[in-house]
C-alpha cells in the first residue's frame, strides 16, 4: 500500500487540558477552579459538583496524573514521538488564583515558563488554550461565572498577562475550548463556570437555563474578540483561533422534516459560535432562535463593534463523533455524546462509552467548515476513550496492545488525508490525549486516550508510572513518515 503523505510542515502533536492532567491543585498559590469541586463519576453515574471540598469524596483534578511534577518526563516522551506541536491550557487559577488579583502569581507563571522551556528544548511548538473549563471558583461564587459581564474584564486581564509573557514562543492561541457546548448544556464540563442544577447538588433550580447559557456565550464572544484585537495589535505575528466541539449532524431519514431538523440542530450547535468568532457578527438565523426560545441577551450598543474588530485567524475543532437526529419520537433510542445526544445511527459502531465512531464524518466536517469559513483549520482533539490493559511478558516487560486505538486513529487520519485532497486547508492535528488523563465527562482514569499509559485507577490509586503503548510506536512512525500507510 502506498503512503498517504501530508503537507510539508504539517503540525503533528497532541492536546491536553490543565485540570485533567496537572494535579498540584493548591501548589504554589494556585486557587480553586470550578473543576476542583467536580467529584469523579462513571459512565452511568454523572459527576457531582459540591459546594466545598468534602473529605469523604474523591476529586480527580486534585492530583490528576501529576504532570506538574512529571512534565519533563512527559514532554521527553512527546519529543520521542516526534511532536511538532503540543496543545495545552494554562490553569487560570495558577496565574490569578481567585481571578480578581491585581498582580499575577509569579510562581504560577514560573511553572509554565518551565513547560515552555522544556518544549523549546525539543523544538516542539506550544499551542495555548487560554480557557479550558477551569475558571476560578471565586468568580463563580461572586457573580456566577460567565453569566456576568464582569467575567470579561477578569479574563482579558489573564489573557493579556500570558500573551505578553509568551508571545515570543507561542504563535497559536485558542481563546475558549469547545465554546459551543454552552449552546446545549452547562453539564459536567462547566464551560461557563456557572453552577448547574443537573448533575449537581446545588439547590437553585433556576441556574441552568438556556437564557443564562446564551448570555454567558455572548460574554465569551466579547472576551474572545477583545483578546484577539489586543493580540493583533501587540504582536501581529500571533494567530488567534476559535475552538468548537464539532458534530457532523445527520437526519435519520430522508423525510424533509428530519432533514430540516438536522439543519436546525447544526446551525445552532455547529455554526452559531463559529459565525460570530469568524465573521464578527451573529448569524442570520440568531434572531429567530432567540425569539422562539424567549432569550433576552445582554447586548449593549458598543458590542457589535467589539465583535467585528476581533475576528479569529484560524479555525479549530474537536471531533469525536457524529450525531443523528429525527423528529420521529418512536425512533428515539438515545445515543450518547459529549454534549449533543441523538438517536442510534444504524450504520455506525460505538465506543465503550457509547460515542458513535464515524471517520467519514470528520471528512464531511472538514469540508463543511472550510466551505463556510475559508480559514486554515486544525483538528485539535480526536481520539478513542477505551479501557486498556497493562500486561507483562514472561520476562517482565510491560506492554499495552491497543490495536483498536491505532485502528480508530488510522481511519480518522485517512479521512483527514481525503479532506486535504478535497482541497481543505488543514494545517495540523493534535490528538486527544497523548497521555492518559482524567476524563472530562466522567472523571474516570479508565477512559484512556493516551499513547502513554499512566498507572492510576478511578479511585486515585496507582504508582503514576508511565508506560509506552503500542500506539506510541505507531504514532511515532506516522510523524516520521509525515503520513499513513
Ligand atoms: C472534549 C474536551 O470534549 O472531549 C476534553 O475538550 C475532553 O476536555 C474530551 O477530555 C474527551 O471527553 P472525555 O469526557 O472522554 O474526557
């Protein structure tokens, strides 16, 4: 079979988020983020969020995989695979522990100085996500996170601090991870840093409303634009990107009502946010949606200008699955997903966690996004959460045979290759996640994505030792060949 070669300088790498791997949740002045109050769950039992830390509960972010103390070892392994780029987030609460401080926490910055130095040593380019579901808890307690316009000022201060400090070494930035999840849910991820009523034991039933989420989104759009405008002025070489959880949406049947319904779902979940961040204004369909859902947004006279001035330079998204929808209630057997649920697609298999596996959906997604926005694209998350088994040969050598993961990734890389042949300007791929870490939706360690196995279980036990999986050697080969066979 022939080699499917990717463009020269294609950015191969991996992606992680601070709250899912760093641990050291109070070290060197770090404050609590909303994520530090999320208790571990399972695929059947949703994560719970508590008002304060309770001694008898297990909070996976507190130690996670202790990247904080292992980053040199971990980055060395990324370098061994040949990474060109590493996407990670900066924990807001390491830099501004409560959000409101006037001056940043020096020790927090020094940690990321170290991470970036280490990446430079191996010529791995950093890609920074400014906010990945980890806003300061104090902001949530004071004004319910992004529900309030006051979050904008705090975020802009944080973003400016890190952009000024790292702009020489970091060209690519992402303002918000999967900003569009707020169109559907506050859920376990807490993208808006707001207290949610479902999945939680907070007693205010008012707090997870669509009204609140769409207002929070408006504030995030403004924050994204303000930071983008600032970065463009401060250092014109910087590339500021949006990031969405993209779901290719299919109608279950060819009945036009299903097709129209699929289009409606896609407009809000896939395009509402991208349109604002790429085009600098709300899409044509927004008004009708707001009216139908009785949403009153906190749009002030100066906002239109702010949005127009801070358009992003490139487009990124995560892709794990497609979603199939229908209006036919009889056919509504539920299909799980990371934020949109739909119905079971009879043509697709699912992962152990019930997510539809659909590599062709990625090619469709890439074409849809490029057709609509005509910007360079990076796929900044994609991978298979699966149960891996650490085994030992007779002479005591560890091995993890994860052929299923290799197979999943290979098919998705093939889909990307086809999209490139279609003419899509795809410039990079950072798979989720190069190393096992805490699952965002379930809080489990056993939902593993890595090329590197970490010895830790769902209850916090384990040596934290790192082991290379079979996929480690496979991905190394992919990067070496700049393509797949
Ligand atoms: C994305 C998030 O939704 O999916 C990540 O950006 C998350 O933070 C990833 O980890 C995979 O989801 P999960 O729930 O399997 O960890």
